[in-house]
């Protein structure tokens, strides 16, 4: 179920997200957020209760915005060839996971005891899975794809591989070129290229 946010809440969440993306959750204080948002510290408590609860609100807000952007994205690519759509879907999912990488540790913890986050993620993943299924079926029907893997398995491959790279920097950086501060950028390029090869192999597309 979509949660409604007030303009003031959205303003605070937008500011908080920018700061957390730069400094991390632990490195961002309530005072940092209130100063940047030009509001009283008490307003954050009034609207969200605590920094931890604000993060929960922020995650829900980000999922809703990403779901809306995906709907627009899916509409744009829907007339493209199946192989083009699959390529863009892989790139989209990988990009979103890396772009909002600071959420992943939080989500893992909160999913243990927060039902609405489970519901949001379920709806989010189901939307992606439905689109992947549609593209696979079109590709098989047109003869472009020779295999029809389960769409949930394709999504699991994409998400699981990307999260492994994000969470295991100490290992994966051994195989990524460039400076340490550019790790996420270079790692995203590497895993995206590898996933495109893997996914196209799984669906039996030979021209990639």
C-alpha cells in the first residue's frame, strides 16, 4: 500500500538521503539533517520519531519513487526488441542497487521485524519479475531467445550478484581496476558487463 508523505516530510527525506549518501547513516546526525534542511531538530522527532524510524520512512519513500520511475522506464522500452529490453532491464536493476547502496545494510536489519518493508519489497520485486517474464516470453515467441528461465531466477541472479559485489568490497576490489574511491563506479561497470553476458547466455541469446 502506497504511503502518502507531506511536502515537509519529503523535503526532510530528500535532504537526509543526500547526506546519508555522502556520509553514511552512522556519520549523519539529526543535527546535520536539521541544519541542512533549515528546520528545528524537534521537527524530525515530530514527523518521524527517531533517526532510525526516519530511515525506515526514507526507504519506503525511495521504493515508491523508484517504482514510479521504473513504470516510466518500462513504458519507454516496451516497443523495443526483446534483447534490447532485457539489456536495459539488467542495466536498470544494477544501477539502482549501486546508486542506493547505502540502504542495503539497513534493509537487511529492518526486514526482520518490519512488515511494511517486507510488503514494499515484495511488490517491488514482483513488478520487476513480471516485466522480465514478459520480455522472456516475447523473446522466445519471436525466436530470439532459445531458453525460457524462470523470471524470478533471473532477477535473483541480477540482485544477488550485485549485492555480493556491494557488500564484499575487500574481496571484489582485488579484481577491479582504478582507485579505491572509484570502487563502486568501476565495480558496477564490471558486474553489469558480466551479468549481461550471463543473462543472455541463460536465455539463449547468441548475438550479444
